């Protein structure tokens, strides 16, 4: 009979979390770097008391918004390549459902976060309690069931001893390179306080190491055969390159075989921007250089990417005759687009591919074409991001100013609107984690909280959050949290008076300006108010200022870097002017019937693109 320790369910959860470790750069560190918590009646007495007992060894961070604190946890784990993570707890009811959107962000982006939402009484003795959802046909259902479709693993702990089987499964998912994503353990508030005699060995320290799957010999041979037969290959680097830690292996592979590389939003930074083989970004918001090569290539080597519609131009951008070899640790992703699977960890698989290919290289003309398009694109980026001293200011000019202000290991953070397109095309970084884009879910409101999480993960880096007025207004509360916790972030708020990106998409699809820009919305006769973002940020404790030109922006950025607290810079920008070169068609359905001629013309263009898409099915 093993020795036991009597703990409440909540205390056992916390003690188990603290026993989980990870090896980072040869050093054993806590797997959970902290817990984000907003307490309420559903978690304050149980989990709150348990966290208080360990507050000096596992910090608890208080946020201002439950969704935002979970975004910070996601950004933290993403910045550290999923090696360390955080947990998030909120009260039963709206506190927990506020985290559901963030759980979806984590799921789509495959980022580990442990969600510990409070739940209603398992005993049901005081039912119905405050904030309890009563479902007439299913008494077992609570608001936390909303987490089920956006969790990689879900459990409701209705007895303390259930942790003995549930927590190991939770850690399996959180640390698995294939299944990695959010885990939700719903914790009824009464069960959190119930005690059980847990075996002491359950809390023995466990050091987690990344599992590296080697490729199958047959799949490897088939992939090598396809690559050797190619004359015009293009490699697509995705986020899996970062999470595998395969940066050096990718560099060696493409350098030795002279293969041009396009980067997805998640893969950006896999190679330094000025690496000879880095052609730039790929897809709908991609560089003209990479997209031009994609249209002519005869083979795609996809490494660590799920090949979403933004990378593939909704399946119309890549030469329909091109073959596809998909290197991915997840078999689920390798068969997309009828790819030839090469299931395996990138860090382990690329060296084997490298060796098997011997001295093979693409044809000389393809290598020369890659050099030419890269040179032309680099020149275009120089011109697009330069200060043209014109008004109104544009997003590309602002991106250029912030990029020039950023140091070698500084980070830019963004998520939604038009800025992700401008940043993917124009931002230059040599730092593998210098570009932080949440573009799997493209969640408005992620930016500021995500910037805080990135800063917590990399406190020696300056973190520049570039955000539009729409996202800022949607979720800005963690400016106050950043000041409170002493993690300085620099915000650049680009105010184009509305949802400029969707306004442009609306017009592209033949629609009139309607309900996106503030001038096109239903308002009082005086119109929508002009938000003073600098004054608002100052009221949250940050330093702030408004600028009127790129020169003023550059000077303000230097003041922001010198500031000891979070700093917000706001400027007005043109909602219509964007980077003209690069990019590609995106499948957004246009109505078949409309009284508007503009919509009918847009539908004709749409049908022509759909015909191209059909060829790739």
C-alpha cells in the first residue's frame, strides 16, 4: 500500500501541475509558468485557496477579462514554441464562457492551454445556483459543455479521485506534438473542496521531452523519388518548423539543395528574411516573388503546415500540375490537397531527406528565377515601407517605421484586420520568434493580450503590438494588466475609422460601403465619435501620444522604447490604401443574384476563379 496525502480536488490539481517539468536549453523548468485567474463564486473558495498556498512558487496572475487572459496564455506558449504553458481559471457562468473564444484560438492554432473553468454543483443540492444554465432535456449539461468542440480533451471532474486518470490524459494532450491544443477540465465548485487520500507517487516530478517521430522508410523513399524528379520545387515552411525546433535543419536542407522557400503566417521567421532561399511570404497575403514561383513550380514540399486557404490561395494559386510532398508530424495534415505523406518530426525528417537526395538540385534556370524574383520583391518592400511624406498615412508606411525601430530580437504581434496582410508581406525579421501572428483563428482582440503574453515569455525583447482601431476597441483591458504586472509593451494603434479590411473585401465582392467604416454605419446625425485612443490608454495607466506623420511616429517609437511602462502611439491611416503588389484571390462567396451591377460583375470574376479551383480538386 503506497503512502497517501489528503488533499482537496483543487489542491491535487495544483500539486500535479507543479510536478510537471520540461527541459529547455538543457535546463529543467516548470511546465506551467503560472495561472491566470479571475475568481468568482465558482472557483474562489476551492481553486483560489489552493493557488494561494503556492503563490510564491507558481504565480497567479489577475487579469481584467477572461478571454484576454487566455489570449495571453496562448501567446506565451506560442512564443516559447509550446515548451512551457499556462493555465486559466474563471468562475462558473459568464466568466468561463468568456474563455470559449480563446479556447477556439488555441485549438485552431494547436497551442497548449489548460482551462480550469468553475462549474455548477455536482451534488445539485442548491440548484439552481447563480449563473447556472438549466437545460430542460439534459440535467448533466452546463455552460462548460461549450468547451467540448473547442478542446482537444475535455473532462468534468465530479469526484476527486477521477483526477488519477484524467490529469495524465490532460498532460498527454498538452505535450503531444500531434494532438497538442487546449485541454478543459470543468471543476464543479463543490467537488473542488472535497478531499481524497491521493497516492504520493501521483505527484512525483515528471520531466517531459518532445517526442520525435521518425518517418516511415517507404514514405521516405517515395518522397525522395518525387523530389529527385522535380526541376522546379518550392518549399513551404509552416509553424511546425518552429515547434519542432527545426530551424537549422531547414536552413541546411534548402541551402544545400538550393530550394526556394515560401513562409506561411505561422512559419514566418523560419529563415532570416535576407536568407538567399527565403522568397518571402506565401498565399493570399503573400509576396509577389513566392506566389510567382508557386504558379510555375512542379513540386511543393510542405513542411509543418496544414495548407489552409490563405497559404494555397483557396487552392487556385499553386500550379495544378505540381506534385506535393507533405512533411508533418500529424498524418491528418499530410493527406490534404492529395499530398504524398511523409509523416514525421521535421527536425528528424529533414536531415534524412537531405542525406537521401545526395547532390540533387533544381534546374539552373529555376535557381536563377528565384534569385531574380527575390531581388525584385526586396526592392519593392524597400519602396513600399519608405516614408513618402504624404497624407493620409498608410499601413505599409507605418509597418516600415515600426520595423526600422525594432531590434534584432524584438517581436511584432498582430492578429486581425488588414494589418496581418501588410505585416506578412512587409515585416522583416532575422529572429525566429520576431513575428507573432495569430492567423489560424484571426481573432479580433487577441493583439494586446497576446502582446502581454509574448512579453512575459521574452521579457528582454521589445514587443510591438500593431493593432487597428476596431480590435483595440473590442478588447483593450490588458493594457492595464501590463502596467500592473510591469511587462511593458508598445502599442501602435492605426485608426482608419472602422473595419477597413472588411470594407475593402465588401467592395471587392461588389457591395457598397455598408456597416464597416464608421461613416457607413447607422449613427446619430452628428456621426460616430472620434475616439481619443491616447487619452484612453493613459486612463489605463500607460504612457501615450498621438502622431501625425511617419517622422513623428519614428520619434515616438524611440520614446516608447525608453519608457519603463507600456506605451501607446496612435495615428490616423487611410482605410483604402494597402500594398498593391503580391497577394492572391481568396474564396469569399459572391451572391448569384443581385440587383447591383457591381455584384453581378464580381460574380463573373468569382466563377472564373472557381473554375480554376475546380482543376485542383
